[in-house]
C-alpha cells in the first residue's frame, strides 16, 4: 500500500503585540522567534475601541492586504496582497457615512485620511480587519499596521514599526496573518 506524504502547510501565523513595560504608547512585537519595537495609540490600548479615542484595540485582527508607495519603496518580498497606493486614495473615517472605514477616492468631502502622506508613515500601510467586515458606527476606523515616526511616537490607534522591521515582518506575513494586540 502506498502512503501519501502530507505536504507542509504554511499557516498564516500570529504576530503578538504587547505593551512595553513602562510605556503605554510603545509595544513589543513578537513573531517567528523575533521581537521588534513598535508604536501604538496615544491613549494606549483598550477593549472598548471608539472612533477618535486614540487607542489601539485589544483584539486579534487579520491582515487583509495593504498599500505601498511605489514611488518611494521597492515592492517587498511577501505573499501578502499589496497594491501601489493611487494618488487619489483616501480612507473614510466619517462614522455617519455609508463608506465609513472603507477606501474612497478623492475628491471626497466627508472626514477622511489621505493614504499618500508626506510624512512617509503610509509608505507601507497594511489593512487589518478591525471594524471592517461587520462595521459598527463609531467603532473605530483606519486601524492600520504602518511605519513608525522616529522615536516611535504614538499613533492614533494603529500599530507602527520601523521600515527595516516592516521588511522583516513582510517576509512572514500573508493574508490571514493575525495581529493579536494583548494589551
């Protein structure tokens, strides 16, 4: 009798985000046996995320894809679906709008975030599924995994790492990788 060999299945994996001891706006990210520094929300973490509170949600969030600035960054090695960031791409953060927590195109009057930023934070911007699939008004929008400012200054609720750390992480990431913020 011939036995079929099982193929190695690559799992999507988990990236764990823990608040750094002594700082509620900094974190340590663990993945594949590595640890990296990160910035998190200006209000630390919360299990009761609300629009505009400046907190990073304590939750498991799956990566669904992302954007890169092709004019600034070469396409990184990853199986995570990435698109080049169009010049007119915005992200709606107006809780009362039908496109809340969705990408939209300029011109767009309701409240939004520009996805092609001058400060380079979204040169690599990964979309996590926070309040994305079953949206709740005022439940928080634009919770991304993106590049950090120098000194890891706080975000508005996102998780942010340095560009070298992002390049290391992207090799590990794929659609479905879970970013688990544990507080």
